[in-house]
C-alpha cells in the first residue's frame, strides 16, 4: 500500500465509522486536497485489487474496508507516521523561519557592536594622542625646570 493509498484507505475507514456511509470520490478528493477524482478512483481500484477494500453490490457509496478490526493497528501506525511526517515538516519550517529571524537579529547586533567598537577605537586613539601630548609637555617642563631652575622663561 502506497502512502497515498494509505491516506485514502484511512479516510474511508474513518468517515465510514463516523457516519456509517462511505465517502464519495468527490469528498475524498476534497478532504485529501486531490485535484482529480480520477486519482481517487485509481487509488480505490488499487485498494480493491490488493484486497483492502470491497464493494457491496446494489448500493451507492458501497465501499467496505476488509478486515477493518485487523487493520486498526496498521491504520493507527499509518496515521501516526503521517502525523510524525507532518510534525517534522512543521518543525523544519519553524526551524528555517527561526534561523532566518535569528540570523537577521544576530546580523543587526553584530553591526551595532562593530560600529560601537569602531567608535571606542577612535576614542582610544584620540586619548592616546592626548596622553602623548601631555607626556611631551611634562618632559619639556621637566627639562626647563632643570635648566632654568624655576621653570619660568
């Protein structure tokens, strides 16, 4: 049974249990978001051929799930697999979205930090120049004080 056939089988089983009437091909196509009723027909024919479904003669909506009680565990596993696959898809999508948003936030913070570092480095260079000037003035003042005694011109 292919995954698509499993989805069709599960839907038929679920809806026939709920309402005691099997769904029409149109309902199956609508619920499974299939574009073509012919696709539903193809899947149903394969399920009949493989012994998963039968038809009750003389009735419309005459599909019957064969040995449905025995198929319950298989159908539960199929349903769980489909839910897991769907959850993985949602997680992957969320993960990509989160990485994109976090990436943007990190880029913005990185830019701000780089700008702040550039400002601080500029201020540091300016203060280094001021310190050098002050040291030079201090050295001049010390030389003058040793030459002239009182440091006055």
